[in-house]
């Protein structure tokens, strides 16, 4: 097949305080007409930089002029080097010939314009049609991407749509001019598995209908297996391996590729330590108990015995309702039942997995347990005492026993406070450290436990990677020696390799500190690996519960089966125990 896009010997350098640093090293690959090429690798591997350079979207102020060649064949058959194209040429190419979907649609859509007007603007810019014709085509595009009630959504603003709906608007905008090449930069990373599956199917259908090529950037190898024809593996700015999906998945040659494939929780037996990138690059060996990583090779191997235990936490008929409509006098007329008559128990030393789609009530439930949202009715018993009956002042001593780690560590850390002070603050508030010196010693000890070091004490959140920030908020949660921790989607946004490191860390810390926890996630494969039991939530209610392996391998409810079927690359996971 003839190449639509051909990248040859691409090199890019970024300007830093210490001079120029090379971000891409001699990158070369091609995309044929109608082909889907997936570029995979960790954050910082150069995936997005490669895609952005094709459309000259990298800031000129921090980028040295790129070397190499990016040849693209236009619809009229002419060939153009995108690195040498003028701004006028790029204006014609962007959107019309090459379209791009970004990871976070909320930052890509203008919050002050309706979704319909933003798509209409793109159509008018490239197709020179009237506003009425553009608006008609916008509604047709919204129907094509299967948005509910397209006539209404054209009038809505981005904040009025769900994450999956906003991504569909971005896809409609990208497809509005029938581009020859669609660049999808992590378009499903933050979405639930069921929404992710529909978005991937949609892209595939549109590709087949329009005969376009797709450059799909992701760190999720399960997604790659399901949609790609060819795979390009990047590591530290270089291509370490490329080939067909079958070759890469069945016969990977480079240690880094082998590591990316191996460190997914779905492919590892429960109770075995997850391999990480360094294991393969340093050529460590696998034993019967897991990867040779030191003294803690063997992790939890099953559910803690609950036969003679009293539950640490008991939730009884819990309701969290939010007013939806009010009467003329402000009295609620109807409610959104985010958590509806939920009851369960969590036993000492247990990790309970809580799974479901966005909007199922799992995060609201987790926050209600810590009284971060008010419960409408029901009881939450911590060691037999109902924490909902206590005043805020009475609840303060119990507060240190209940901690939460949020999905986005950056937004849960104060950017103006060093991470050392952020971790020390709760210890000083609850009187666990007599003075600043004692608190600092304890903080350094905690930093070392989460694989950071004393030199990080005075640094600020923006100076750390996503995985390091997650370690920081874990250290902060452990600072009070809590008996119970809620992990709220705390590994969902991490690269698969960083995710493996954090999951190993959680297991090590659980072994050392002995805490009990609820692990909230929409990823059933991660929850199966880390949890002893699983509760599946749907529309505020418990759909199904049981031992982790029973729920994962033998689900009883149709909803649970749908969640499992939506996991990317599920066909690769057959027979894993």
C-alpha cells in the first residue's frame, strides 16, 4: 500500500535552562492509506511530540527547528513536507486533510461557545458553505457519532455533557471535513471501559466508512490489540520496535516491549508481584513467587479470614440523594439517588473493590464514608460506632483513622506548599508530632517508604511526574497511620508501567501498615488483582458482590458481564488465574 504519511529521521530538541535536550531521536515510520498505526509507550516517550510535530503544533519558542522529513499526500495527490509547509498551507491541511482528537476534550472545546457552534465554525472555514448548511451538517455529524438528541446537544455547552459525549463532539468536529488522516492522542484514557469501547467502535466505523488512516497514540496495549494494524513502540524518544500487531504481541523482541506487555494486572496471577520496566531492562528473572525484586516478592494470596472477625466498617441502608427539582418555595420535588439503600461490611485487613461506570455512585459512596458528602439516611459504623451521629468536632479524632487518595494527585496537593509541609501538616493538626523537626523526620521516613527520598522534601508538586505525585499523596494518607483508606481511581490515569509500580507499592504498604481499604475503579482487571472481594455498582445500587476471582471469571449479572466484555484486549486474558 502507498504511504499516506511518511516520517523519516525526525529529530526534535527542546530548550531548557541547561541548554537543548533531544526529545526525539531519528524517528521513522509510515502510515498507509486506510491503515491504523498505534504508537505506544510511557509518558515522556515522545508519542505526542511526534504527532504534534506533524501539524507543527509544538511551540516555536521552546523547540529547536526539527530535523528530518514528514511527507504527506494531499487529497489532490500532491505531496507536501509538513515540516516545511507555510502557515497558509497548514491552515488548509489542519482539519481538512489531517484532523486531531486530544486526550482531554474539556480543554479542547471552548467553554463559552455551544458544541454545535464550534463544529459549525470548522465546517464553514474549510467548506465555504452557508451557516444554515453547516448547522444542518453538524446535526447529521452528531447523529453519525451517536450522540443522544443531536438537536438539543448542538445548543449545549461543553460543561453540560458527560466525558464520553464531549469526546463524541470532538470526533464529530474531526470528521466534519472527511480527513485523510485522523490523529487520536489518548482519546479514551480517562473514560470508563464501556464508554471507551463505544468510542473505539465509532472510530473504527468512521474509518471504514471514509477510508481514512488513523494514527492512534496510547499507553494501553489492550486497546492497541483491538484496533491497530501496525504498532510502533517508543521509549525515551526513540522507536525501539515496530511491526504488525500479531508480531508485537506474540513475538516481542525488545525488552521494553516485553515489559509493557507483561506489567498489565490482567495478565498476572493474583498474589504475584507485578513486573515493572526495570525488571526487563535489567534482565531480572521470574520465580514461582513473582519477580525477583527483593524481600517482598510474595503478596496477598487471597481473601483474609473473616470467620472470627468483627467488621471494621459496616454500612447499613446508606442513602445519598441530591435534590434535582424544587418547588416554587424551594422544597425538593425529586432526587438523584446517587447511593440508594446500600449495605455491606469491610473486615480488618481486607481490600474491597468497588467497580462500575461513571455515575454509578461509587465515588459518592467512598466520599460519604469519610463524610466529605452528607448522607441522606442510613448508618456508617466504624468499629461499632456510627460516625454519622457525631458532630464535626466529635468526628475529628475518627478523621485520622479514615483517609482517602484521589484520582488526580496534582489537584489534591496545594501548588504553593512543598510536599514535605503537605505531608507534615496532618500530623501537626492531629498532634502526632510534637514539633516541626520531629514531623520532618517522620515525613522523610514516609517518603523513603514510597520510594522517594529526603531531597524531595522541599520540592513542589509541579516538579514531580504523575506517578511520583501519586506516591506523595499516598505518603500523606499514611502519615496518620489510618486503619481505613479509600483509593478513589488512584491508578486510573497512570501509564501501565507506573500503575504496576504503584500497585506493588500498595501491596507492600498494606503488608507493613496493616490498613483496611476500599479500592474504587472502573477497571475490573486492576480491581481483581488488588482486591479480596468485589462489589459491582450500577445506578446507585449494588448489582453483584463476591470474591474477586468469582466476580471476574464467573459473573452472574448481565451488567457485570458487559463491564468485563468491554475491557480492551479481553481475548488475551483467557485462562489467567
